[in-house]
């Protein structure tokens, strides 16, 4: 079952889905493994696995540091593939890769897609690759049936949103505010107008991320979006309290 179908099937049973994010190798693959176990056991519906990159331009200081520490700790793309294969075989939810285009370019685009498909990855988020520069990427996504997830931002025009949606699959990642990950987002009238524009531009499920950190945030998105994305909040929690704190936190969100 392809990503969009799986998400729609899950969405039919829940008011809103949860998607979480973690940086592979930070603080270690062992901790990643335990965090994912707890996330899945508490009902997370889809998980975004970030392959570390030295210049993660969409990420704020917390995830930037996690990327740098993971690289300094010796994580390699091959390690990320092996770990993702283990997770996809262990847990019956969709797993995605999030990374930056240089990783795919250096690995070899087709080799990357072939390997990702082989191990059970269902979609890719590559924030620094617009469709205009990703013709080969999009063709490979179709060939290997991996969803090339596109990103809407508050600065996107209605025309740009429709263009991105035409080149996307799986779902649309709606950035909740301008800037990078990690800062608190404000769900005001301006945000509601933006989300309505997102909804008008596509029939794909909508995921909202950047600054989602509490039950109140998730409740605000319920009925307006299909997926709430939690990233930096979980990384901060692991840093402060350890991986065992993740399960209760996820359970508290819905």
C-alpha cells in the first residue's frame, strides 16, 4: 500500500495523525531504537528519519546540533540505511527519509532510490530540492513508487502551492511559520488563513510541522490538518530526561 493510501486508512480511524522526527545517530542508534519503540507503542502513525547532513538549512539550532553531533559520532549513510531497514521490518507504520539533496547526489540518485525502496522506506522529504531542479528526482520517485513529499510555506503563493502539489505525493508538509524548526508557532487568524489556502491547493493530506510541542497544539490542528508533526520537542525531551520520557510525552499529545 502506497504512503497516501496508508495515511488515509489510518486517518479514517483517528481525528488527527501524529508524525515524529528524529536524527539518526543522535545521540546514538541505540537511543533511536528505544525512542522509536516508544513512539510506535504510543500510537505514532508515521516517522521521519533524518539522515544527518552538515548544513541542514531548514533546521533550527536543536536539530542542527543533533546533525553535527551525529556526524561527529561517525554516523554514515550506510548506517542509516541499515537502521531504517531494521525499523521498517520491525514496526508496521510508514517510515520516511528526510535529508538534503547533497546526500542523494553523492550517493547516486538512482542507487539511493533503489536502496530506499528495497528496505521499505515509503517517502522522501528533501527541503532544498525544488521541483524545477528535481526532474530526475521526481522521475525516480515515480519509478520506485516513493512519495516525493513537497513543502508549503506561509510565503508560498496560491499558484506556487498548486505547482508543488502537482509534483508531490503522499502528503503535503505545511510549514507552520516562517523560519527554521524549533521555535514555538502561533496558531492565530493568519495561520488559519494560511492553512485554508493549503487545503484549497491540494487534495493530498496535510501535515503541519515547525513548533508543534503540546497537546494544545495538536488539538488546535485537529479538524484542520490530517497530521501533526513533532520534531524538536522530542529531541529536547531525550536530551533533558532520556529516552524513557518519550512514551509518556507522546501519549499526552492526543
